[in-house]
C-alpha cells in the first residue's frame, strides 16, 4: 500500500483503552465482575471465553451500548461514562453485519460519513469510500448490492463501513461467527493483515481459541464475568494459571500429585503412579506438601511400541495399552490406558504415522515426555 494510503487510514494515532474495576449487574446477575485492564495504542486484544462469560457485555460497555454499574472506562485517557456511542470515536462490527440491503456497497460504506455534521464535500466522501474499499480489497464492487456478495465480502463491507470514520478503537463482536470454517480461517488472516495496515486498537470478542490465538497479540480469558488470565497467546497456552484455563485452551492431560520440592522446576509425586516427576512450577507460590496437578499437552508426549526405559534425568516413560486412534488430518490422536496414569491423549504428526511404525488398537505401548513439557497447575474451584 502506498504511503499516502497508510497515513490516511492511521489518523488519528490514539487508541488507549482503560477499564478500572468495571462491573455490570443485570438484576441479581453479575455479568462483568471487577474487571481492569489497559490497552496501549495499536493493541489487538481478544476477549476469549465461553457463552455467558461476560465478554460481549464488556465490549458493549466500551462501545457505549451499556453503562457500567460500577467502575470506569477511559478512551484516550478520557472518562466516557454517559457519553453516547456516536461520540466515543469507536466503531463496532457485529456478528450479523447489519448492512442495508436496499443500498449498494459504496452507499453502505459511506453511510457514516453522510451522517456527519458539518457534511464533508462530495469528492472527499467519494475518495474516502474508495480508500476504504481498497483497504478491504473490494475495489470494483462499489455498485453491487450486498445480497449479491458472499459472506466474506459482506464482512469486508462491514469492516470498511466501520473504518471509514477513522475510529481510534475498532470493536469486533464475533464477526466471523456466521462464516463457514474455511472462510473463517481465511478471514482470520485478512483481519490480522488489516490490523497491521490500519494500526489502530482492535478489541475482538470470540469463544474460539484458534481465532484469538491466530490474530491477537494479547488475550484475556474470561469466565463468570472475571478475567482469569491476561497475556500473550503463547504464555497462556504454555503457562495456564489454573485447571479451567488449561482445559479451555486446547486439550490437556492432568495427573494428580503432591508437591515434594519447589523451585523453578518442582518435584511432584504422582498419586496414582507413586513416582516423582519434574515439572515447571507456576508463578503462584506453592509450598511443599500441597496437592497439585501435573499438566501436559497431548502433542508434547511421544508414543511407541516396546517396554518402558529406565527414566533418565530429563524424561519419563510409562507403559500402557492403545485404546484407539483418531485421524485428524495433520495429526493422529491416540488414546492410551495406563495403569500408572489413567487415560492419556497423545497427538503425533501425521508424517510420523505415515512411516508405518504406529501401533494398532489393543497393542501394548510406551508413552512419555521430557521434563520441560510438564507444567504444574492449580485446581482451584473458581478456575
């Protein structure tokens, strides 16, 4: 994109969003419970959680469609309590794009500009519509009716309409939910590229961890109106704060145990196996003697035929029986029943399975992991 186009879109260059002790009650129901965060300009922030966790309510308070019961919201360091949505310099893209079916693409995109007072000159509005359509790669579609467009094209029209007023913050409420899986993945890439081009703050609501992790540079995991963990995707995946987050983000094997030694890599005696294993300890301080869970992602285990080897300084191995294998395309997922561990999921790359050396259901196998693959998480009632 030419420099002039980039500078057009990037004005103004603010986009700081701050929530302080934000709470929202609907009668006796607490939808958002004492939430605080601060987003610097240009952040791609994902609110991730199951239905009913409060993420959309939080987004609607930032947009101005709902007012907080307690707490405060600041946009560009200015309090916005009581400020109507059209004066907050934010725009929202909804799951159902709310496009006007009687208007063509250009008229839909330019709708917000026509509401401004004083009104912009006609040639400037036409130029900004053209710039917005070029940004979302819909040049040449100006005179199409929205019902003539595919789902992905309609979503781009909604994005162009939201960006044409040059908001400092773009709010996206599950905008990919109406798309099929293949198109959704394509639009994830499109949205990430769009964010890099426009350089403004994005706040994205989703219940899909793949969407959040593939696009956002910061993710907040919500449950019951509370942000349980807030950080970059890799840290949330590798260092979940508790069992609930670990289970919600992908799949996880859990093995109950008792902490025998602490430190950066602690020693945990597995309850069922009676064996001490090493695992990375959480940021939360844990004392020796406390019950904890050793957690391991399925893709970080290995599986093979044969008998267990003696456990060395940097790994563990256990015997088991292969219950079943499921083809997942790029991976094969094995379910193993182990007397020492219980039921364990192991995922291996499909290329490994194609070597022909994979065991069959009913065979005796050995599974294991390297010490650095194991993490200790807490099993807290709230998480």
